[in-house]
C-alpha cells in the first residue's frame, strides 16, 4: 500500500457520498477519510450530498464543512434517490479522480489507495466488489434481480462487480453532461464514456448504525427503471413472446384445419377459451411493456429535474 501511495503523489481526489439519515456516522467518516486522503492526494475534497434526510444529517454536514476546509455539503430539496444524489455530487466535483462510497462506513476508506492503484493500471473505472454480502433472503433476491437488470443494460462482465464503492476519472462525466432524466444509474452512465472497467475485492465492514435504506421494493423498482430506462431487453422480450404466440397460433390453426379435414369436427369451447386466454395474456403483457416506455417518455418530456439543491455549505465552485 505504501508503494501505491507513493505512485499517486500529486493526484487530486474528490470523494462523493450520498447521505440519507447518516447523522451517527458522518463525523467518523470524515475523520477516517481525512487521514487517508492526506496521505495519498496533494489536493482532496469530501462532498456530502444530503438526500432529504429526516434526521440531523444536514446540521452535522454544515458543522463539518464550517470546521473542515476540505468538506463541502449539498442539501437536496427532497429525497431523490442515491444515484441522483451522487450525480449531483459528481457534477460538483473539481478534482481529477472521483471516489463514491456509502455514508454508513461499510466501505472502508482505508481501501481507497488499493482502488486508485488499480486505476493506475490503465482503467477508467474501478469497483470495490465485496468479499461477501450478508443480506436477508428478500434483500439478496432483490439484489440478484437488480444485477440481472444491470447486466441487460451494461453487460454481465461489468455488472457482476458493480458496487457503490467505485473510483473513476472525472473527465468521464463529460459523456453524460446533458443527461436530465429523473431515472439515474451511475453505472450505466459510466458505460457511455468507457469500456475500461476494473475491480478488486475489498472487505465490507458492518454498518456503523441503523439499517439499509434499500428495501426489496426499492431495489425491484430500481431494477425496473434500469430495464426500461436503459435497455431494450423488455421490448425484445415482448417481441419474442409475440412471435412465439404467432407461431403457436399458426400451429393451432393447422391442427384445427387438418382435424376438420379428417374428422369433420374440432374441439369445443374449452379449447377455444384457452387459446383466447393465451393470446389475450400475451397482448396485455406486450402492451404493459410498451406502456412502461411510454411513461418514461412522458416523464422526460416534462423536463423534471434530476435533483434540486436547497442550500450549500462550504466552497461552491464548479456546482452544476
């Protein structure tokens, strides 16, 4: 780690953290980050984006930013979601490398030098993949669904290592400068800029306090947003189902026609009712998928903001 730190002399870093009800961990997070960043970066900043917290998170962020010159705080008007809050911080970052991490200290700040060392090997994005994830059954299932959705949007090789603990070169944000949809996935946006992704395994520590804000419902919704917002897989699936039903219908027609020619009769109402149910279900499924896309087109035409900043503490330069 010492060698990695020496090779990173002169580098400037921006650490971006989305904060939601993190009052108990913020002071410790900034303390540990300050110790690590002072050793590995000539210039650094810590950007804390308060994502509509219902506790004293913003008061603590304001106090930290007034006391520590390297801490900057952004307070959003309401809870927009982790990825939206991170995008706000990413656009406000002023140094050449950005680190994103959670506010609950599950991502050890002491592992940042290892991520940066991997970045120096020619990658544009490096993820800190967890050694082992300890989640409940429903949370694990939702995480699996989210990864499958992410695989459809960015590819399985990248998706298998995706985590909120990531390091990437700041210039990559130029690829999504004009992105304004309220549906945000930082990982998908990064694939718009590069294909050079790397990963290392890092130990995730127990949560400092509280419980995860990602419930099964939120993760499932995020997966749906990624599938319909950044991928054409649902449309392709609907087309495949429609094509399969068409082939099935042709097969049924040939069966009925041949039986009519040989026997002069065809099966009665039960057979007809089952065929109608199959085709009606396939049609409704396809319409539902199309409806999801139309809803997203509707939201985009409304020009809803990705986020809206309520107030700022600390230095305000480069805030977009």
